[in-house]
């Protein structure tokens, strides 16, 4: 018979695995008597676990949700996943960053050394939160391999599956610098040794090769801010992340209707049905098209390039609708 402490952990793990457990089946799984199971259930209750007994042909037990949070039991993968999620939340802007940081410290303190070392090697930068329905797709093993190389400052070789370039290509050789989340996806920011330039790679397309390469001295990310650098890359702008095209308009709709769909724009309420919007995009037609999605009257304040882009789209849309354009 296992010792009481080990048996309690095994019993708790079983109770967390399914909703209802017949008492006889628990006794069989733990290789103890039904009487020992009843005593162990009482011990769990004393520790704060709300274990309820249910009646039936066999009778049994159920671990229910309680008013308080008793000690929890996690396997290795669950503990690492929890620490990873908490680290992302600490930079999420969700208003619970301080609580997440305290929770991460608590989880780390009770981890065995082998897991604590893995979690310490995992450093994540969150640049932009995902839109509804988006999620990070990279596997946990890949993320751990990438974060380990970043932490150890070791050169990395990997196969990269790019739809544009095909799969029959030599492996990439990089100096990995940051593991980043942007709009629900994971990216590796790295110095590409073969192209002698900075690159961002989607982590879900990376298949790391082992062993890793020699250690390197990290370079500084352009601008010194990895979040601004990554945001700038996705906008098609310079390293400091400013949009190459930025315009100002007045929309004939409320600021409340605009705010949920603007990430880094400046929105100023001018009245119940009018607001001023300063926003950027990677091109003038893209900016004009993005403003058109609000389905509201638009008054262009500037610059002239934005007004020209609206005229360009108007001609294109008129042709698509089969309506002759009124201007060349």
C-alpha cells in the first residue's frame, strides 16, 4: 500500500480526471479497501477539497467546485502551460497583469527544479492581442525549443514551411532574440545569418533542428524596442513602428461605434453622431478602404493623398458595380 501522502495525491488526480467515481472502482484503482478510500476522502475534505458523496447502486464520490480554492494538482505539461499563459497575461493589457505576475511567482515557487528551469527559459513578448477567434497555433515543444535557444543565446537551425517559397529549401540559420505573440500568433524575431538582416518567422511553420549551434552575443533590435519593431514590420513601416501612411477624417458616426475596431488610432468624440479619427495604414488605398468599413459619411481632413485614394477606389468600385465612372 502506498504511503498516505502519495495515496492522497493519486486519489485527487483520479477525482479530477472524471466527474463521478464509484467507491469500489476507486478502491480497485488505488489497491486499497473501500474503508481506506472513505478515510482518504475525509482527509481531502479537511484540506479544503469539496468532495461530495452520491447515492446509487454502487455509490461513489464527486469533486465539486467550492467557495474557496484548495491546493491543486498539475502534471508537468499542465504546470508549464499554466506558467506560459500567466506570462502572456502579464503583458496583455487586460487589467489583471499584477495578479497574473503574483500567480506566476506562486506557481514557480512550488515547481520542481526541472520545471522551474524550463519556465525560467521561456521569455515572451506580447505585441498585440488576438482578434476574436484567433489563437496561437505553434506546438508546445516548438515553443520550448525556440525559447530555450533564445535563453541560451545559441544559434538555431530550422526548416521553415513557407507557402510562398515551398518546402524544398535549405534550413534557415539564425541568431534567435525574442519569442513574440502578435495578434494571436507566435513569432520568432531573429538575425538571419544567411541574409544578414533581421527577420520574423511564424513559429507554427518552424521545425527546429538539433543540436543548436554556437553561442552568440546578441545584437540590439532596431530602435531598441522589440514590440515597436515587430509592429512596424507588420505595418510595412520602419523599425520604430510608425505607419507609412497616416490620415485624418471626420466620420458621421459615434466614437463608441468606432473604438472597438481601432487598435492604435486616435478617436475624438465631436458629438453624438460625429467623431474625428486619425489612423494609419501601409498604403493610401488600404487606409481609404479601412475607413470605408465604418459605413458612415466621411469628411477627409488630410492629407491630399488620402483624398486621391478615395477617388481611386471610387472609380474602381464603380467599375466593379458596372456603373460608368463620372471622372477619369
